[in-house]
């Protein structure tokens, strides 16, 4: 065979494939490195095609910010099994994608997939790694936020991550982390009531009215009762109106006001593999 151990090691470093797969590819390519590289990549496409109908519900959810804390990004790389999700190389691959997102600031998921990672598109790399790992991989989600201060939080296990943006620079790290963990734990749907679309509010009111109608409440009272239910719902789903997880006697808004009454949460991202 017209290749050396160094060639095998080099091919493994470039592709991430196993030593035996790299040796086999070089043998099939008669030692031609570029052809062996193509063989590894074609294998990835073949495996990806065969596993296209599989469910990739496990994976890694990662988030981080730039060093200046002005930009935060979150990505989700899915796989089929928890075993792969915990693999260091898989998590490192997801982290590399996240680093590209932070550096290039693509507008959406398709734009992220088209960016280059080690001279090839991220989409192509995901396909190649499907062949290397032997499971369906899917880069399924990407979100980003820009703000005066950004904070990220990854829950242990890489199944849940959050991003939170603030209106001022230099926010205390513990305060920022507390809010990021609040978002992780309590899964709000919006920052405050003003940021909930009116059609969503109308739907909640209709759901509440129908519920109380089924309970036999008087028709003339339904609007008033539903409004009361809506106020309770606001406290559950809007970040600033939620009870603060570290002190249930105050709201998140109260907690932020203790630190700085003018500090605002400008937005957040949350993703959990279990929903």
C-alpha cells in the first residue's frame, strides 16, 4: 500500500473518521490522499441518505457570547442517541459551529449552514460527520441576540441553554446569570406583557372563557373572570412578572430594580431538547 501511518493520522485529523475507516479509504484510493478524502465524504452522504428518516431527538444545545458581551448565539446540533450527544468530539463539533456563528453573525439557520468551517460549508461538515459517527445529525436551530450586555447559560448536560440581553453595559455577572437561569428554569414566553402578540392574548382569553363556561359560570361574568385568569397567566409566562426563583416573595422586575431601576431586559432565547 502506497501510504504511511502519517497519512492515516492526517486523514483522521482532517475528517474525524476512525483510524480503520481512514486506512480503508486510503487503501481504496491507492494512497491518493485527496481521493481518500472524497471517499470519506461520500460515505457521509450515503449514511446520511440511509438515515434521513430517523429521528434525531438527542443532541447538544450550546450558547455563548463574544468576549465583549455584545453578541450572543445559540445552536442546536441533534443526533439520534444520548451516547453520541455526550461524546466529546460531537460536543466540540457543535461548539465549533457556534464559534463560526459568533464570528460571522449570520442572519438565519440557512445562512449559518452555508458558512465555511475548515474550508467546507457547515452543512457539508454535518453530512460528513453523519458518516463518521454513523447517526443522523441535524443542525436544527440557531438564534442570536445583540445587546449592550449579553449573558449565556448552559444547563449541565447540554440539553438546555439560554441567552439574555440587557439594555446597559457592564451588568453585574451574578445578576445577569440569575436572569439567564430564571429563563432556563421558568420558560417564559416573552419579556413582559407588551411583547405578547395581541392574537395570542385573544386566544388565551377565549380559552379561559370556554373553560369557565364549561364550569357553569354565568355568561355575563365570563369576560371579567377571563381577564382575571389572563392576569394570572401573565405572571406565569412573562419574565418580568414571574416570581423570582431565588426569592418567591419578589418578581424578576423587583429583583432587577434592586440592582438598577433603569435596567431592562431587551430579549432572550431559550431552547430545551425536551421542549
